[in-house]
């Protein structure tokens, strides 16, 4: 029986898919919910900053999100007309496999990896609880 604080794969997957229809919102949710909570080096966010963004001190628009969990690398590119998602297996900087996937499948694979990672990492577990609850990052 699940405890209230337990993380289920279905709950995490649903939370990751919740805002995927608007890719800009989805990118913001991912970067805010996971960016500050995952251990350093696990998430990288590339942004395009316009002159207006620079002048107003805004961070710019997210163009690519890369999440590294163990030997899996999840990349979501937000440039062009449609987002491009891929799941890679990488060992010591060498990409062993690269698979382009639909955003929904990418979210499902990411959810599996996050739940697995959370079983071994308390900070990731707390980030996923906030993501599922819809709360802000710390």
C-alpha cells in the first residue's frame, strides 16, 4: 500500500506530462521543478537570450534541456517548429545509443529514470514529491 509521501511511476509520469501541450511552459516546469533539486551536473539548460532579455535581466527562452541520470541522458530541444526529444545511453562521455522519441515517450522514460534515481537519492525524491504536488522549487 502506498504511503502519502511515496512516489509512484504513474504519478511522476502524469506530472511530467501535465504541461507538455505548451512546450514553453513545459520547459519552465522542468527547469524550475528539477533544476534546483537534482544534484549539480544532472541537469543542463541552454537558453537563447534576446537583447531585450539581456537589458531587462531576464534569463531568456529555454532552447535545450539535458538531464543526466546514471548512464541515461534525456535531451529535449525546443528550437524549430516542433520539439525534438531523445534518450541516450552514455558511458564515460561516449554515447552508446541514441534514440529519437516522441515527447510523451520521453516524459515516460524520464519518469522511470527519476523514480529509480529517487530510490537512491533523497534530494531527487523530494524534487519529485514537489513536482507531483505541483509545488514550487525550494
